């Protein structure tokens, strides 16, 4: 029998943490972070990790926030490599452990690829080949992104329709997979095994003006809470700006500030701007999924009403469709 899996998703600053904790308290749930940067230790302010404390129960360590266990937070150090594949393996194991306790797992976060991998399955594609990637990046530098994209259109027209012509990372990945396997990436994706979950996806949608206001306020709070000191502490630990973990919003801009390339006012302004742009990309990703139930929020005072709507919707779907 399929078991329930709930995902609370949406753009940055939309209130996913608050909503997911409220829901978990109502339905006896536990939360699994679906954030690609919160997995790193020592990176707290810039990733907006919720305030909580670490507990160990029966040999299991987890992060407790308002009485609700959270997982996939602080699981690796910044210098360690991480991927959607590693996330899927770890998160799937946690989901099964939550089921064994008779509770309901709740994915909460804005990394759409992580959520998609758990709910709709991880494509059984080969691991990254750094030599091939370096060569493809070199070709892109010499001949332009369009050169690689035109090659992709020839060998895998289906994949090219799903990948933006300026998304170099995804173009390289599709070409890399074909070069390793001789099979079009789109064909491999069609063979993705679908997990046996009964999923409920809840999206949090604000009007643009309110969302951007919340983003700006969050960024200002990050700097007030000590984001610059956090980045300096990472430098003091020996971490450098070229690590994949340091490419997160806020961190790369603060590195420029610490290197005296820009002043503090410009740094804050850039973080706000880039975060707004990121939120727009997140919404573009999520809007492609027609299975998401959207909860619209227009004002801060509507948050409580939105929470109640979410709980009623989830409980209704659980009662109608799912048997534990």
C-alpha cells in the first residue's frame, strides 16, 4: 500500500519553514529539508536555517525545531561534494524511518530538483565525468553556448526542448550522458523508476510585490544577524570561495565585499537583487508541475488563514486517498 509523502514548496522567503512546522504539529509529521545549501555545516545565517537544537535519541541524531524533528540539515562539511543522488539516497532512508515510527514525512524546501527526485524518481544516469565536463566547458568558452546547444539538438532533440538554450550546466550534463552511454539523455529519463508514494504537494504563492518585500527584509536581517562574520569564519576555517558550497546566494557576494571589490551597501543590494531573480526561477520551475496545490497568500496577516487552508486540504486528501 502506498504511503503518504507531503511536500511544502515555493520560492525563497515564502514561509515554507513556518508552514511545514505548523503542518507537522497538526498531522504528527517530521520534516526533511529539501534545500541544497542547508546540508552544509557552519552555513547558518545565509541559508536561513531555523533556530533549534540537536538531539540524539536511540542513536539517531536530528535537529529539533518547535518540537518537530528536522533532517538533512548540517550533514556534510563545506568542502565535501554533494549531489541530488546522494540527497535522494539519504532522504529516502529517512522517509522509511519516519514511516516506521508511524509518522508522516514532510519535505520542505525550495530546491525543486531534490523534491522532484524524491517524488518522481531519480534518473538512472551515469555519474559525472569531470574530464568530459572540462572539455565541454572549454568548447563553450571557445565557441559559445549556442555551439553546444546546436549539438544537443542534433543528438537529443527531446532533451533540447526541455533545456533552455542558455542553461550551460544542463546542456553539458545532457551531452556528457550521451558521450558516456551513447544513449540520448531524454531516453534514459524515460526509464526513471517512479517511487511508490502517495504524494501531496503544497505550493506557497505570494503576489510578487509582497514576496519581493519579504525577500528584501530577510536579506537585511541576514546582514544584521552577522552574515559577514559567518563568511569570514568560513574563510578562517580554510574554506575558499571556489567551493560549490560557497556559490549559494549571499556567500559569493560577501566574498566580493571581504575582498574589497564592492562596498557593504552594494553587497546588500546585490544579494537582494540576485535573491529576487532566484525566486523567479524557482517559480518558473514549480509552475511546470500541474500536481501542485497552490495556497495563495497576499498579506502577512493571511499567513494563519493559509496555514489553516493547507491543513484542511492535506487532511482531506489523506482521508480520501491514503491508508497508512
